[in-house]
C-alpha cells in the first residue's frame, strides 16, 4: 500500500540501509504496519490519525533503546517497562495528552493482527500481574542477505517524521480557517480560486465540511 507518506518512510530506510532498504521493508511486518497506519500523515483528518497505536510502539521502543538493547544485552531478561512510566511518556508527546491506555493494553496488538494474521508475533508483550511491558524484539530484528538489522531506531525516526508531518498538516488547517474567517475582504476571483482549491480530494475533511 503506497500513499503520500510512503516515499518519506522509505527514504529513511534508504538512508539507513542503502541498497538493502526495500528488502528490509519487505521482510518487516512492523515497517509495513507503520506504512499502512501513516496514510493520514499528509491529509489532515481525511483519514484518522494513528497516534495511539504509534505511541504505544514508540514509548516501548524508546525504552528498549534507552537501555541499549539494540547494541548489546539480553532483552529477554529485562524486567520490562512500568505501565505508569509508559503512560506518562505518551502524554508528553505531541497530540498525546488525551490518549487512553487501550493501545498499550490490547488495541494495538489487535490492529496489527488484522493486517498480519499470519504473523507469529504480536508487537506488545505484557505481564498483567506485574503490569510490565515489552516490545517484541522479534519484530525489531530483520534478516536479509545474511545480514541482521535492528530497526528500533528507524521506527523512532519514522514515527517522529509522521508526527512532524501531522503537525504541519494541522498548522495548515489553522491557517486555512484564519483565511476563511477573513475571506470577504478578498476579491471575487481570489475567493473563487481559494474555495475551489479547498474542494480537492486531498483536502482536510474538516475544511471540506466547512466549505460545503
């Protein structure tokens, strides 16, 4: 599934993995999932944002990197991240202050299974009794051409870029609303041209509704 954000996502992969980028992508359900869920990046609210699921992945991968497990160490022996810490971190991220906890607890895994029902792995592992969480390291390691790649830091880069793109789209929406508020001060031709531009198929759904 290619969309407007796909080339940006794959650009990160090309920078990191060079000629092996496409092969890494094809062998990684996690990267493919991020691509599927980032289709709303350049389109405001035309498609629903994926912050809840993305941030559930993000905070766990961030914790994984903070402990250096992408370089060394036995992640299987790690005690896991505390739910309270993960939840607080999610709320610190852009657009994350009102996120609920469903993605960490089960919704993200269920959504992943919907797209990859044959996958042996789910992204988030959880010890209910201890309230501890892990990212599934099997989904962070990709083997291609006899090379083993850890994509943890790449996941962070992709989600960071997605958030940056969504923030840009949101700011563009605000600017459009500001211009609409004062549109009566412009010439008839300028008004007509501007209104027609807001009826394009890739325009933010909220703007489309306001205009119509």
